[in-house]
C-alpha cells in the first residue's frame, strides 16, 4: 500500500500526533508548518522532515499532500480547516472543530459540498483505558450511568491573559468537550438535560454541571470546574459492575473494575501503540479509513458526528445557565 502523505499544520509542543504518525506504516510525514520557527526546526529534526514552512498555504502548494492535520490554536481552527477542506484536502481536525456548533456545522457543510473526508480529534474515544472499559461493559449490557469529571485550572491560571473572552466563555465546547463527547460516545444521544453553573471566582463561568437522560436508557453526569487542579475521571455503572478511570495532571492513567465483590485493575489490551493517551490508535484509524475509503464512524467522529457533540455541549450550556432560575423543576424550601 502506498503511504498516505500527511502535512501537519501546527506541530505543537509537547508533540502528540507527530510520534504517532511517524510510527504508522501507512503514513508518511510530507511537510510540517508552524509559526514558531524553533519549534518547527526541532520537529523537523526529530521526525526527519525537511519540508518545513511557517505559512500553511505555501506548504499545501508545495507539498500537495493526501491529507492535512489541522492542529492550530482553537482561534484559527475554522479559518485553516475551511481553506484546507475547500481546496479538497482530506483533514484531521483537532478538537474542538470550531468554538461553536455553528463553526463545526460550517466545516461539515464545506466537507460535504467538496466531497472531502474529515475527522474530528476526540481522542478519548481511542484512549486504551476507555477501550478496555467498553470491552468490560459489553459483557454487562448498556451502562445505567456514565459519569464524566473534568477539572482543569484554566481560569485560575489564565483569567484572560492568554485566551480571548470568546474562548473563556465557551470552555465546555473548547476543553470540556472531551468529556462531553465521551458521555455521548458511551451513553448515546441525549433527550433531556438538567444543568447548573455559576461565577464564584471570576467574571467567567467557573463551573458547569449537568445531568443527562440518554435516549436509549440510562443517565449521564458531567462535572466540570475551571478553578481547581487538573483531574479527569470517568465512571461507568452497569448490572453488577462499576468501572473507574482517573488521572491527575493527565488524561486517564489508572483504571479498576469492581465486580463479583472485589476490585481488579483494568488493563488495556496489548498493542503497538506509542503513547498512553490514544493518539496512535486514533491516528492509525484516520489513516487506515482514509486509505481504504471507509467511514470514520462509529469509533471515529466525522464532522457530522462532531456537530452532534458540539450541539450537546451547547445544549448543556443553555440548560446550565437556566439551572438556578425560577423555572428550575425542583427547589429546596426552608432548611434541613
């Protein structure tokens, strides 16, 4: 099979997708682009790529890749991805594919009009512990509850110094979107949402919490806060089983299963992945689907699927902003 020639816009640091792409036989790194020249040169040296550019249009003209990885800052994702799609390049677009659901829908419309394949980077779908948890849960039926926790000190660390207000006002769709997508991926589509939020330490929304009713049965819970340490946790509850994943400072690093009256470690299946966060499996899925002309779903998210996840994030925010209003379905009168 002829390798898929990949151009990368925004190499990032630490490098996430580059080591994965370098380790996939079906892929070949054809060009790298980044506005930071020192970071760009380091990536070129590390991964043996000589075609280096600081302007992405020049790279696309010169390299003419089979596929483009759009790994830019969230503020530039729509601009760059729109041009790549409109020029007919298959795209991997890092999450979120736009700050709003309207942004993502616009990208999906371009991809559909141009007949271009595109996948959104919701990499928790490919995290080895999530994959292992799905395998265990498959033996117990649908989960009755899925609880996703996302604690990250973005507002405590930033407070507007780095990110513009449009990002800080949309943190559910910008960063917590990983947990939102995981809830939808594991629990299914959502029919009802009850949410709450508030501002305690900043002019921005500090925390967003929601309870979801899944269309196919079961309940989802989202807990998120932007003024505490970085912790990511996922729990799945089912008939006779509880699965718990957690990580501090990183995505999930430990997993355990409670069944038959005892806890046992959750161990990912052995594989040739090169990272603990699922980038290798995610990138290999994208490359293989592209090479074989297969759809990205249901494990991967094409842009139409990504629209649904972004729409859920938007609905959670709408419900959360209404959560403390008089129309709230339940209020506590008096004191206990």
